[in-house]
């Protein structure tokens, strides 16, 4: 009997040891899974669409209103983010009711809020209208619904007659009817 008792005790100890090792293994593996979840949660959100050399046409009642060209386009769609990002910049052409280009915008970066229908152009932004007037700024917003462009940043408008410096601007997309909100200087170019 003592040998059988010894064997039973040894078997119990082995079972306890196996259970202990299994528990430690599960805890150790579970920790790795938690770390993987943390890494995945902290990873940057990936776009649902990526395109290169993209052209987007905007129409209203069958009329072409604008065309946006982008070398790289990334579209994001989640509960937190409904945006189209153009990291390599854009060229956007605005059209009048006759289908002729009335103005264009160029920038080195742009992002469009899909829900608000607002495109924000940043970094070395310039606008040129049919008369040759030029706007330079670091940020310009195109509100598609209101059919206007505006900025709260420093602006420089150059026309054949003068240069206007200031901060803040409101304009139609053709850049023919504009208003500088805070003029800081006007330089006459007429001799």
C-alpha cells in the first residue's frame, strides 16, 4: 500500500504541475494576443481606395462645375473619418455655365471632407482667374455646396493694377468677386 499511495501522490503532483504549466502557457499566450490587439488598434487607419493620376468631375444639374486632378488619392471611410486625401497635391479647374474654364487652383496637398462637401487645399496654394489675377496663400477652402472659396490665412492677390496683402478672403469659385477681410497693404503697380 505505501507504494500505491506514493504513486497516487506522485500522479497528483504531476497533474498539478501540468495544470500549472498549462495555466502559465495560456497566460503567456494571452498576453501576446493582447499586445497584438494593442498594436493593431494603434496602427494607422488604412484607406479603402487608393488611386493614382485621378480625375474627378463635379456636376450640378448636368453642368460641369469643376474637375480635380490628383497624382495620388486615398479615400477613407469609417465612423470617425469620411475623407479623401490627396497627399501629392491637386489641380482643380472651375467651369462657367458655358463649359469654359473660369479659374483654377493648385496646391501641394488637399483633403476633402465627404460629408460636409468641403475641400481644403494646403501648402503653396495659388488660384488664377481668366483675367490673370493671382491669389497665393497657404490654405484655401472650397465649399462645394455654397460654390465659394475662402481662407483665414495670409493672402496675396496680384492683378495687373495692384498687389493686395492681407488675411482672410472670401470669393466665388471663378475668383472674380472677392473680398479680403483684413487688408494690411496695397501696392499700386500703375506708373
